[in-house]
C-alpha cells in the first residue's frame, strides 16, 4: 500500500469519472439490453404452428374435410398456395410444414413435407398429425391430464441477467483498462511515470483495484435494475454471486492489461480486442444456451473465460448453487488470471 499505489488507484477513478462515454457503457448499455430483451422475450406467447396447405387442382371431399379440421384453430397459422409457392415459404421459414392429400391404391392419404433437420418442423408435423388422426377417430388408450405450472427462474430475463452481467464486466474491462494503457503510451505519459519511484507491479495492480471500484457500480446497477423492473432475484448465496463476479473482473482486467502491454495504436488495440470479444460473445451462451451449438463447439467453449463466468453466475442465480460447486469454472478463470498477469508483467512496455 505505497503512496504511489494509492495515488494510481485514485487516478483510475478520476479517469472513469471524467469520461462520459464510460458511464454510458457501464450503466446505460447493460440496462438498455436488459429492458429491450427482457420485455421482448420474458413473457412467453402462446405457441403457434405455421403450416401451408397445398391447393389442389381438383378439390376432393377428403381435402375439404382435412382443411376444415385444420382451419379456425387458434394455435395454427395457415397459408394456402401451390406446392412451389409453399416450398419457397418453407425455405424462408415462414412455415414449417406443408400439408397435402393424394389418393394411393384407392385410399386417401395425407402428405407431410418438412425439413427433418429443423426441430420446429418435427414438432409441427407431430402436432398436426395427432390433431388429424384424433379427428378421424383415433382413440387414446390412456386418459391424461395437463397441469400448468410456473417455474421460478424459467423466464428468459432470468437467464439473460447473469449473462448480461458477465458480458458487461468483460467488455468494460477490455475496452476500459486496455485502452487507458494504449492512450497513456501514445501520449508519452509512461515516460513521466518512469521518473517516479512507482514500480510496474503497483501500476498494473492499480488498474485491477480501480476496475473493482467500477465493478461495484456495474454489479449494483444490474442487480437493482433487474430486481426493480423484472423482479429478478439470486436463488443462491448473494455473497457467492458477488465473489464469483469479482473473480471474473480480476481475470478480464488482467487479460486487457496483457492486450495493452505493448500496443501504441488505438486501432490496433480495438482490432485485437474485437478478435477476442466477438467469438466469446457468440460462443459463451450470453444470449442463448450453448446447447444450440454442435457438441464439439460447446465442449471447447467451456474453456473460455467468459463461458466460465456466465455458467458460474447462472448456476448460483438460477440453481441456487454454491461457489464451492464451481471448481471447473474457478479453475478456468484462475488459469487465465495467472497467465495473463505473468504475461503482462513480462511483456509490459513503458514506451
């Protein structure tokens, strides 16, 4: 806790406070994403299926009966047209199933055309076929009963907020801390620092501590706004949630310092950071589950630092898990933290 270190920490706060764009990215940006996406996707709509019915040249009684079964169902959206027109709609995903009739060996039958690799097409085919079969007399052997329940933490906004917090910590660390290093080197401020008794480690540590101050603002803003607007709450221990997010902040700040250890040009640094940021934003499951990716991509993304933070925060917030159950995620974050810190210490250049 040398005097130079304390002064450098104060300097980090002044840099943040005097830069209007910093407040926008730290406070306004995550709130904007939360409100837009939260209100857009959090209240689930009743599921509907979009289908197309081919209009035959010669309308048969069976076709008319089939069409009457499918129309006026509030969960079905129906388009009519020729086969070519409906296939084009299927390609553009405006519909997920094409229904038609034909006569085969003296019997009328229903034809279903859909993309078997598309989950929506498979579900629509199953739903429509069950509806048609039951309407034509198929009997169920077992009686069933549906009970609708609302599971806490199942809304999209509950899934989004931990990921949004992780992304905010990630981007503000990379674009805030690293860019400060580049600007200081470009403006020859480092040459002046070299005349002071401050050492490299104290300077780098001041950025990490300064980032923790900004982290407190980000954390409180997202947590309070989520609770006030969407009634979001952390199912697990709030202290564990805080400490794990803080570990992510340390890691991302170290990575940003490593990226800015030698760069003098802001364009070069931005390109380097975008090269790191964009793949992580897509692969880390911030906006949607990683299960949508192929298995090998999902497994590889587990070793990304942003993935580790997103998964850990969601485990605590949604599943009520403890920080002691996050050994994999903690190991990933600590590995990046140690490697990035040592790399920054070795590669850091004052001028």
